[in-house]
C-alpha cells in the first residue's frame, strides 16, 4: 500500500454520491462555515483515490461541502491509496471524529467492534 500524500483536489473530482464512509449527518454548522470563510480549511479532508480517477470522501465531508457551497477550490486533501480496504477507511472516519465531538451511537458501535489499527 502506498503512503498517503497531500494534493490540491478540484471539488468536481469528488464522488459526492459515494457515502460509504459518511457517518455524520445533519445541517452544516455555522461555526465551521465562518471558520472556513475566515481562514480556510485547517484540517485536511481525507480522501481515497478510486480507479475511475475520482475520490471518495473518508473524512471531512462537512468541510468539503462548505467549500463547495462557498465556491472554493481546489482544496488540499490527504489522499489514501485506492487499495485500502473499506473497513479501514471507515475506521479512519470514526477516529477522525473522536477528538472533535461526542460520537454518535453508530460510531461508538464501530469503535467497539474495530480491530486494533
């Protein structure tokens, strides 16, 4: 497996229909919108390269949606290799949320069943 790398990604190359790692729902927070407007994206979204040249969102969907809403782009993202298993991507998505908010019941269940990384 290749090491993750950073790259500016045009928002048009993101597969917005692929919600396989989406575990955070609800309205976009105004505090996040104001933050992105004021200083840009501080924590890089995590994407996975796909064989078709597009990208799956692993974490950072709200940041990316706000960037799209504001007409920003390209956005620098951390890119994971396309060979990484879906379960590993989902685990990364959950762990990305651990430090920023209280986990929802689905995330807590996923962590309790996850094998050590």
